């Protein structure tokens, strides 16, 4: 039997790996925050929050994130910065000039 205050008594639900073909980073981030809240992993426990994120994301996305953080390791970055790097990679903001040129070439 676990002692009171033992945080490893059991986790609620699973986050699962991130699949950029079926999910957006924004949606995954929202699910991550819900998962962390459901499992009472407080905001002030940044290392544990980041460890949950990195261990659940899947090996392929971890490799992408490692490449984006190179030469540093993903674990050395804050969670918010890791999420921003993934968003910039998988959900880039369209460039207005490029979009305007593309639109004009179709007309």
C-alpha cells in the first residue's frame, strides 16, 4: 500500500505519442496540460511535467525535437520552449508575401 503523499500511486489515463499526421501540436499541448492536471502534476514541478511530455511523445517526434534543439538535448530546455519548437516545425505561420505570390499566380 502506498504512503500518503506518494505521487507514484498511479496515473490517470495516458497521453500517448504525438502523430503530426493526425494531430496538431496545439491539440497535443492541450491534452498534455489536461493529463498533467488530472494527475496532479503541479506547475511548480517543471522537470516532472517536461519528463512526462518527453517520455510520452514517441521516439520519432523525440528525434525531430532533438534535431531542433541540437546541439543541446531536449531535456535541457523548458517545456514551453519545446512546445514552441514543435509548433514552429509542424505548424509554421504562413508568410504573407509567399501566400500573396501564390494567390496571384493562380489568378
